[in-house]
């Protein structure tokens, strides 16, 4: 059996890991010109972390994790307004850079990646699928996997235009990493955030004098600005704290990750011998914070159903995969929309209320309840 996996991110490489070990021949294509180091800090936990453990990847994840000892908010002068100490018992939340998780998975996959390439055309019948790539080559396979993100080219070709599936959540997000010894020391192993109505900026030291930065901005217009770095300086540069310093050296894409905050709601996840995976069909958004975990878990579920399938008709396996994953994804997406007003408050009153909630969460016993409230479903996917 042969699969073409379009998208060499977290979901695509996780699936390639499973398929290779099941004896499949795997080809991978990725529209980015090279491996994508960019992205923001993520909390990897739940079903994805359980699947990674079953894959034998937990020791490697421990090597690249950046433990968070404290979550807190500051004002424009850098004065702390609220904080929550993260107890050692939360070892099952692995905080790391998105690019580091992708690299840990990619290290375990034998199939080479054809970078700077994506799918140009797809034709299929009962016997297989033929894929034409943007480099002009044609490839035949038993299965085409669209793991190519929110702006999936495979989904567009097979299921229809993007606007049918993508729900814009009214915000832009940006992230990048700077190397600065002084700033890294000042922020430390603590996730620090500055919030004013409609704007949030966060920072966390990730070793090697590096500082990971995250920016979130309410924006009714989904269009990404022509100059993302200038837009960040315009909206965040006057807020104080460390922001004037870090924004002075803000890079442009691809070192700067900049995109809309969206969710993907796709009624169908497969058509014939084409199946969607990861953000192409199940993007839950930054507000839900569970996307990487669900991507790895979905790869586990899809691979398991494919292993149980006959070599001929794959449709029942693809249907079972969607039936198992779709309710979980819908629950996490709903959680993300409910959490949005707290991650990006729209008023100073709501910011004050959030600070009080964080203070209450620091009381004995309340911290675990607080962390559990930020852990959406899917924990029974990996049995």
C-alpha cells in the first residue's frame, strides 16, 4: 500500500510514522520551502501525549520541553498583576515549541520530504488516486492524505473552496523567537503576558538565551497585513514592558509566524481515496490550545483504522476514523470559543475579573481544578 501525505507538519509526520511501521510506502510533500521552525509555545498533553508515549517518543520530548513554573500577567511597567504557580504534579503537560514537536516526529520518519511542492490536481477511481504535483510530476497511490493545514490545498481541490469550512474567530496571531540574554533572564521560566483590551502579548524563555513571543490581536478584518512586522509594531510597540525592545528586531515571515485565528468545520473528512487530517479538517484554534495533541491523536486513530482495513476498499476505515474524531473535535472547538473572552479580554473590567480568577486559582486545591478546566476532551481516544 502506498500513501501520499501532503503536509509535513505535526499531523502528517505522525501519520507517516505509523504507516511506515505498518509496511506502507509513504511519499511526503510540503509547500513550505524548508522545514518550518516557526510557531509558538504549545502545551502538549492529553491524548496526543499518550500516543507519543506509545510511540516511544516521550524521552525525546522531555529533552526539548521547557517546563513552565509560573503563569502570570504584568502591566506596562512589568509589574505583576496576577500569577499562578504551576505545581510539579503537572508533569503530564509538556510545554515546548511547535517546531520542536514537529522535529521530534520528523526525526522518526524515513520518507524524504519534497519541499516547495504541493498538490496541483487529483483524480481517483476505485483502484487508486493519481496526484499531479506543482513540480509537474505525477504520482499514483492507494491513499492521498491532506495534512496541509487550515489553508489546505487538498481540501480545496477535493471538497471545495476554503470559505465553506473556515470560521474566522476575529483575531490575528503572530509568534517568533528572539535571542537576547538579558530579556531571556528577565522573563525566565515563567509565561508572562501583558493584556489590554483586544491585545495580548506573551513571552517565555526557552533556553539558549532565546525568548518565545506570542501576540494576539482582535481584528474584524481577516486579511493578513502586507507587512506583518510593521503591523505588530504599530499595535503593540507602545504598550511598554519588554515589547519595544523585542519588536525592534521583529523579523518578517517565515521567521515570523502570522495568520488568522480560525477553526475548520468540515462535515466530510474523506472522499473516496482522499482523507483529511490535522488542521485541514479539525483546526480547533489557538483559544482551545489542544490542536497539536488532537493532530497526533488523530494520526493514531486513522492509522489504526487503516491497519484494520482490507487492501481494497478503504472507505469504511476512513468513515470510522471520522466518526471517532469528529465529536471530540467539536467539543474542543466549542471550548475554544467559550475561552476566547478570557484569553483576549475586550474590556478592562473583564481583565480585572480574569486576574481575580487567577488569584483564586492559586489557593490550595483550586489550582488543579483550574488546570482541569483548561483540558478539553479526547482523553479516551488512545486506549
